[in-house]
C-alpha cells in the first residue's frame, strides 16, 4: 500500500476520479441528514473539466518539449547512421531524461491553473467555486507528491519497455543470417539506418492509440502500484475525519 506523509500529500485521470469519488461517497453517507453536498453537480462539472487540460493545452505543451528534446539528441544524427536496438534505447533514454528533468515537472502538464483563475474573481466566488478550488488544490498536492512521482515513473518505464519490445521485432536477423557468436534471430548484431527506424517508430502510433484493447493501457492497468495508489487516494478522500483537516 502507498503511504502518504500528510492529508495534503505531495496523478493522472484515475486519481482525480478517486478524489471526486471520495467526496461523492461522503455525500451519499450524510445526504439523508440534509447536509449540503460536498460535490454538487456544478462542482463535479467544474472539477472534471480540468481533466481535459492534459488532452488539450497540456499535451500540446508537452509535445513541444518532447520535440525540442528529440531535436537536441538526434538532430545531428545522419539518416544514414546505423543504430542497434541498444543504441536506440540509449537515445530514447536521453530524450526521456531531458523531458523529465526539464524546468517543469510532468505533473504541470496534467492540470491547468484553473484554481488561480477562479481565485482571481475575489468577491465574485460562489460556494461552488470555493469547493472546486479546494478540490483542485488537493489534486495538485497529489500530483506533486513523491508517491505520485514514483507511480508515474513506474508507468513510464513500463510503457517504454513495451514500446522497445514492439520495435525489437524489426531488429531480428533473418534465419540463417546470424553472426559468428549469435543465435539465429538474435538482436545483438542487427543495426538499421535511422531512415528506416523513423517509420518503425511512427508505426507504433497505431499500437498506442488504435489497438483495441491497447496493450499499452493493459500493461499500465496491471501495475500494482497504480492500483494501490488509486485505492489509497479514494480511502483518504472518503474519510470525514481527513476532509476536516
């Protein structure tokens, strides 16, 4: 089980749904007493709309950062340069390192500064706005937590591993064409020019975005740390004692 250092512990769509799910659970528990709901339909709509940031502005900004990293790492490499699978893995690791160690944490691309926009309304804030700001601040705390960073790193590593496994199929030598110290089909001595690797990499877009079911998504759903993290988030936000802190 993932442990959090405090209520405002220092996530991704699933975690957000577990936060709002915890609030809805409390609403269903106390609703019979006529208590004002913590997450009204208006609050739910405002909060869940922030999820779209990752698919819109957040993703566009992240793509720009990734492009810059790719250009820095591979921009000077000739299309005729041959790379082994290990070479490719090293180049991808360097691209990933530059993106993840950039001036913005990956969690920044997952949430808008919506709470700041709402807070700027000052006296014009409604009770729903105040609740939404509270939810967004709690979510940002979660996204900036060491626990989330660990889970995100695990998911990214699993995804890159799946990606390289798929690409590896194109680096296999034909039967009967093995080197002196390699077994048939070995990857260790197979190299391809960058010009041939680029369309192979582009072809993975279909595997990532179009396959049903997506093997990438299935891999992530099997990560125990993701399950534990989501369960712990829900448990925390469905506790009346915790929400009062």
